[in-house]
């Protein structure tokens, strides 16, 4: 696909526009404070319908895996068609157990099968593929299952076709967490009962009279620059890019040299401003932050939530871009918000080392001679994201040639990793600067993001 060039859309300067506070999504359980706001919305929706409940201590444990019995409970509470049982439907399902009515209802309707030894194994964790099969079967979708290792593909393809859940947002054989289970059921219920397409944001059909330029995060006003495509139509969902600047350059400066406004012409693009330190540099995190509570993960969330409420955002096509410290931030967001963020494109940065919440495609551009951002940091990003995306370590040459890119093969669900150890050692003025943002990077990142299905 060739990189398109078009007229730059509406450019919005932060100092010209008023402060626009954002209302945070509900926190249905105390331990969901740092959870992606759409998962909080899903949990609140299910809680309001008495489908979801927490543990005795009031918490939800959103990052813990959900087991077979728990999943069937929330699925059938959504269906409201279970009856008490008086005898075992599986050898290890006692009729007195809380989950027995849900398990037996699922068996009677042909939704679940036991193991060859006649057991159900209620406490075993469920993966995405198994959960998708259970949910679709529970709601009467007739799927012709295939045999072999790819048995699940007709089910995942059905969710993709109905625009309920994109295939790139999960790995079929990965364990399903409680927050992702809530999100899956929320998406299906809203589609089945209300014909709501989850990828369409609440802002579809709206046209704000004054575009936003700031949000409130933990009581502080946080600013951003905003680009709206010249061809934006309020009822057509647009991809969203969040582009992070580095330690020494402002968001206005990176907006200029990244060239995303000219290259990603179909996307709404936000350029957040980091908090300025006393020495004139910028920071995206406080010292001692844990991976899940990095200060400006909340800033990212707030920007997405605000723009999604004001514009028609394709919520399944949210990506992050960054350079230098901004690359660290983008890579970290793509990991911590994996599954919600579709992809990242970064130059000259590393990442927080943590377990990623889900997959996200990545284009990693870094010069081995970079003396400001160690090359080992980019190698860490490559390793972490390749493992999360279940990529083979085998690679094949791919474009663009000027960045020496190779593509990891056999990445799960199309979440490709492009590894680009480029050798561009000078900036646009001819000065030796291997930490530079290559002139072609913005267009090539935009092309990579557009290629993701």
C-alpha cells in the first residue's frame, strides 16, 4: 500500500482553546481503579444487570484468569435460563455446588462437553477461543466447527465479521482474564440485545462546536494538540493515534518533525504534553511508579475517553507513536493496554519490563549506534512484544529497505513485529545524530498501521 499524502486537516493549538474536563468511567470494584476504562464500563454494565459480582472483600481481581464455572455463571446469568439440578450432569459436578445449574444448563444445550473421563473440571482456566465458543453457542450462533489445531477459527471469524471483537485484540489460546471476560460478554450482550457495534465510540454522529484541547487527570489540567482529518465525517469511525514526545522536545516540535499529520490522513491524532520538570525537560512518569500505575497511563486513558465521547473513533484501531522518551511511553502504553491498543510505532526507545495485558503489533525503529537510547532497550521491546504476540523468532526481509526492516513470521492473530535497526546516522541538517527520527519514519509507520486488519 502506498503512503498517501493529503491536505493537512484541522490543526488545533492548545493555547487557543478552553479547558475541557473529562468525567472518568465508573469504578465498579475498588481494585479496578487502574483498569482500562472500557473494561470498567463493561464490568459496571454487567454489575448493573446482576450478572457480575465481586468477591466477599468487594474486589473483582480483574487480572486473574476466569475458570470454566465462573464463565458459565456470567454467561447464563445474562441469558436467565437456568433451572436447579438434582443430579450430576458430570461426575465431578455436585448438584449442591453454586455452579451446578449453570454447568448443567450448558451441557443440556450442547454448549459444553466434558472430558473423556466424564469430568467437567470447573476450576480450570478458560482461554479466549473456548470462551468465544461458549458465548456464541449460548446465544444461538450456528458455527460449523473445524477439526485440528485451528478448530476455533470459525468462532473468532464470526466475532470479527459481526464487528463484536477484532481478532488482533487477543491470542486465541491465551488465558482469559476476568476483565477481558467481562468485556467479551458486554460486547456480545450489547450486540444481541441493542444491536450496538462496540467499535463505534459514543461520539459517532456528534460534531463538537469547540474541539477539546485538555483533560483532567488526578485533579490536574493536562493539555494536548489535536489534528482532525480534513475528510473526517462524524458518522464514519476514524482511527486514533496518540503520539508522545521525548524528554527534550515538546509536543509541538514532534508534531512538526514526525509528519504524521501529512501521512496518517485518515486518523484523528492527539499529541499529549508531558509535565515539565524544573530543569526544562519532560517526564511521563513519577519515580517509583509501578508498571500499572505510571502516571500518564491515566493521561492516555483520559484523552481516549474524551475524544471517543466527542468524535466518531474506531475503538478497535487505537495506536500509539513515540520518539525517544516518547517511544518508551508509547511502548509502555501498548504493553500495559495491550488488547485495547492495536499497535505501536516507535523510534529510539525502550519500555517498562512487565507482563503485557494483551497483544499489539509493533514497528520498532532504532539505530544500533544510538548513544542516547541504548540499543539494548529496543531489543528488550522486541523480545517482550514478540513473546506477548507469540511470534516466531524467524524473520524475513521486508520493506522499507532504508530502515533495514525484517518481519517476524507467524505472529498470532496478525500482530506483526517489524524490527528496523536502521543506519541513518545524521539528522536533516547533516549533523551526526543516530538518535534522529528518520525522515521517512512517519509515513512508514502510518503505512504499517494501515496494513493491520
